[in-house]
């Protein structure tokens, strides 16, 4: 099996890497996260206008470049290396995947706006009962849909122009319906309460409470999005795994460089064999993570059970590696490793959060065990 990137994919990686190296300043992005709007709109526009990567996995008919899972992996890894907080995975990978798998004309129109950078879409699916529990109801009355329920940790919602909302249109239905609506977090419609906040890794998220929220009849995208939602979750999980690989590459590189410079007992601490062994262990964890990401990415278009098994294997492997690499990088930097002034502390927070996105490490271990059981 060939794991080498083709020439176009290498150009995509190198072009994005150079763009982020010259235009994405970590201090500026953290200021935007903490004190500003939570992101940098000019960076988002640059990703669309200068690089065209917001349509990387979209068909050319909607302004995309016709790429696939490998292109998403390449992009996500570079975004992770630069610790980008803009909602690429939420909007392009998860929401974009859901929209592509519907035949609603509104979905195709929105894909064009995502590709040109004018739309940000957030998926509101997680509820207090768990990621796979859907108790939100949608009742058809008076020509409209009336939604009642609660969604939590809707990442990118405070930045979004549109929401995808999961709900059940019938108490007896086994499927989950999907609604698409325009959204203004600063002025939500009657019946929708938005509580926005900043997460530990400097992303923006919100909890949504719907109390008789009325949506037009044409906002229903599909009556049964169950299979599509499962695929979107696996695609999102594979993307955050690739993002974690990029972050771990940067963390390991910075840690090795620091150990070459930090002096103790008259010599660099990197000369001490016990620390060399620890950095080798970090490298081995990273390489296992890379292999697991390849496994997941190359199986994203396989049968659902094969895809799910590969993604869970990757997510569990990444969870272990991110924890090990993150904790050891902080320890090797000493107390300053957790300070705001040093980049390593910000990477550690993101690597910690990544372990729980799209399912925790333990939940994916259990799913993998279930899928491999005779």
C-alpha cells in the first residue's frame, strides 16, 4: 500500500504550510480567542480566496476542488501543526459532508457559500443524554416545524451563519431528521436561547435551548439522517486525529529543540540518556498515531462497519498518543510548560480536548471491541 502523497497533495500541504507560517500568529490568534470575536475572519477568507481549501472535499459544481479524505487529512494536519482555531472541521468536514449527502437544493447552495468563505455551519446534535441520544422533537403544525429540546457543546455555534439541528419528527421513529436554518448568534429567533462560551482549548461553543422554536417547512433537509450522521461523526473523528498528528509533530519538535538548548549541570539536558529515552518514546507514539490515521483515512469510504472499526482504532490510538506526548512535553519543559507565554501549553490544552471530540478514547475502545467481537 502506497502512503506517499501525490504531487497535487504535496503542493496543497506545502502551500497551506507556508500560508500559516507567514500569516498565522499564535499570539494574535489567542488574543482573538480570549478577547476578540473568537476567530480571525481574515484568515478564514484567506483559506477560501488564496488557497481554496474550504472546498477541498466538495465537487467542482459547487466551487470545490473535488478532493477526498486524503486531502482533508493533509489540511487538518497542517491546521493542527499551526494550532488553528478557525472551524474547518466543524464546517467543511462535518457539516459539509452532511450537506453533500442530501439532494436538497438549499444544501447545494450552502456548499457554495462554505467554499467561498461566506458561510459557517455548525451541527447541533449532542444532547445532555449523550452523543447518540436524541430527545429533541419537531412537530409539524400550522405549516411550520416546531422544535423543542436542548443541545449542548455545539462547537462553532457562536461563529455560525447556519445551524444543522437533529430532531425526531415522530416519537416512534427510529430515524433522526435533520433541519437546516439560518442563524445569528447575536440575535437568535424567538424560542431559541443561546449560551455561548470559550472552551479550554480556546474554541467557541454554545448550549442551545429550543422552546417552541418555529422553523419553515422547507428547513427539513431529510427525514432520516441516521446513517449520514454516523458517517459525518467518523469523518470528523478522522479529521481531528489528523489534526492531533500535526499538533504532536510540532510539540515533539519544540521539545527536542528545547532539550538541546536548556542547560543543567553544565550541559544540555538533551544529553541525559533518560530524557533521550523519553523523547524516543514520544516519537514512537507519534509514529503509531500516524499509521492509525492512515488506516482511518483510507477506510472512510469503506463499508460502515469497516469504516467505524478503523476510525475507532485510530481515535483510541490518538487518544493514548496525545496524552503521552502532551504530558511528557510539558514535563520536559518544566513548570514553564503550562504558562500562557509558551506555545507548548496551548498545544497541550488542544491535545487534551482532542481526546474527547467525536467520542472519548474509552468509548472508541469499547466500539472497536464490539465491532471485532466474533
